[in-house]
C-alpha cells in the first residue's frame, strides 16, 4: 500500500521540479536560457548542482536575489505564518494552492542569472517538495510538511538578500 502511494506521488513531484527548473528564466538573455537550463551540461545542471552541493553562502556573503524573487518568497512566508494548526485536509489543500500559485509567479518572474540563480534552484529544490507534500493523502505527512515550511522558507533570508 505504501509503495502504491509513493508511485502516485513521484510523477507529481517530478512535474513540479521540472516546471520549477524550466520556468525560471532571464527574460533578456537567450544565452542564459540555453546555458543554465541545459540539463546535459555538467556546469549548469540544476540536478547535479543541488545534489553535489548544499545551500551555502556566496564566499561568506548573501546571494543577490532579484526583487520579484524576494517578494515571492516573502509572500509565501506570510501565507504560512497565517496558518493555524492543526490543519484539516481543506486547509492543507488551500495552503498548497496558495503556495503553488506564489511559486509559479516567482518562477515566471525570475530574472536571476549565474551562480546566484543556481543557488536559488538549490534552495527551491528544498521548498518544492515540501509544498508538494501538502497534497499527500496521508494527513499526518501533509501536516508535517506544513510544519516544516516556516523553517524552510526562513532559509531564504539566511542565504539571499
């Protein structure tokens, strides 16, 4: 029974990650799109980068994020802060919907490039599964995801300005 649930959850989680990685782009640079989002290049592969390196500072300094990214993350922090546990299924679904909408907007409006953009994806690879898990059919797992979100979202301010 547990394996069946995991198999049903994997495609949804993968779709969110793929959309996250494919959606974030610099509207002014075709080079950025082809270089940073080509999964075949070792230097720019988001999957390789996120697995080989964890979230880290930029030589002791915060990474520079664009305004729309900061606004999106801070809006998600506000949404999560406004929730009052314990959350029932309808509240978890609403939280998922609100956070997913903000994440989609963040990705659509992202104009970051280079190493700061790569590190943003390392960060988003922590945020995205937590948001996806809010839809878990196991209510306690979904609630655990909701409880993890304040800490995960707070990491943004520890690594980005």
